[in-house]
C-alpha cells in the first residue's frame, strides 16, 4: 500500500522541488541485516519531546526488525553534538538519528558546524508533525492573538517571549511570528524549555511558543493558557484553540517535524527497509494512539519525499535565521 500523509498542502509544494539521491546507495543489502543492535541517537536529554517520540518508536522498531534498537541520548550545543556524532558514524544501517526541525534551524544558527545537513545525512522516514502553541501566563489579560498584537504595537518592545535557547524551535517560531505580525517583542533565552516554562507560569515572561507535547501538562493544569496553534489546521489535542490564520495572521503554518535519518552513504536497500518498517509502525492503531496522546500527528512518506520535506524546511528557517540575525557559538 502506498504511504499517505495528512499534510497534503505541504507535500504539494514538493512537486516543484528537485529531489537528489545521495551517492553510495548502490551497495547491496546484507542478507542478514540487521544482525546486531541498532542505535537510535536522540540529540537532546531524556524527558524532552524528541525522547518522548523516540522511545515508543525504538520499542516497535525492535519488534519489527527482531533486534534491539537502543536509545542513546547525546545532548548539547542545540542538538549539534549528537548530529556530528551520527554524521561520522559508519553508513551501515546500525546508527540512526531522530531529527527534528531544530536541526534544520541549527544548520544556519551555528556557524562552525562540522557537517552540512543535506550532505551528511540520508533521510529515512518522517514520523510526525507537531504543532507549536502560543502560550501565555494564565493570569495575563490578553485573551487572543488580536489582543496581543494590539498590546505589542501600542508599546513596542515592552512584551517579551521565552525560548529554550538561541536557535531553538521556540526562538525561530517566535521570530517568524514577529516578522509576520510586524511587532517588536523581546527575546529571553533560557537553558532549556523547563526553566522557560517555570518563568512563564510565574509571570516573569509574557509568552512563548512551545510544542504541544511539552506544553500540554501546563495547559491542562491551568498554569498557562493556549492562545493559538502554529499549523494551518486546529490540533486534535487542542480543538478549541484557533490557528494563527483564524486569529488574524493568514498563511502561518509552522509545524515541528520529527523523523529519522542515517549517515550519508547508507545503502538504499537498507534505507528502504527501515522506511517500510517505520511506515508500518506508523500505520498501526496502537502506535498512532501513542503519538496522538503526545499531541503529535503521525505522517508517512517515502525517503525521497522526506528528503524534499527537509529541504523545504531548511529554506524556510534559513530565511528566518538571516532576517533575525540569529547566531549561536
């Protein structure tokens, strides 16, 4: 059965994009692959959104391939330490990486990366699209995006937003929001999403863009209030929260993508086998339910389509990083 994706409007954009095969894919697939454990590198500490998505995937992939799939958390430098490690790994199908839009932003924020994302990695499979949500302190008077824009334009620079650090998805999404809404809101970077959320709850910062899986507990607990989601359609996890377009900023469609990549040069037969195994997992009702509980929308596509999706996201974030002059050492 051909893979399908709920993001039809996004994938339509791929029709005009040249898709390039990574060299080295003509190596024959070992008949006994896999015959030893596979490592799935998560480039952030345990407990975050990436880790929460990777662990159920690793469990199901272990069952499908009949070999252990071991999570290895290699955090640091905005996810680039783990990515650099995977980029140098043997392209034999035994080292994989859970990537996200964060890596696409880091490509342009970090000026001295030891790898180029497109040439260093072989796209294997997308996993999910995760909306971010604009959240504010539960006691804030602002009730919707229009109120927020009125306040921001009446007193430029008075409002501030928090992020998990320079170059994070929270940072880049907020900067895109500023451009699209023509507002001046000051950035307050933190060393992670946890400390940021603590200060938002306490009223030390005014707002933040956080992924739904990371913000859901605080939203449900009434500690922060959800103002709008960043995708073109409402989230099934927050059906009463409007989209940015509904809230007054048309065309604002900024999901956070999660997927699997391998080192460049990984043989095409291995990539195809892994893609098929992951797509079957994504099609299972049990795994879909696990993702939906996290606020993530399962998405399937073949490797070349995933490659095209990555290139589109890279172009988007390159523009944002340059406009905002986002630089991390």
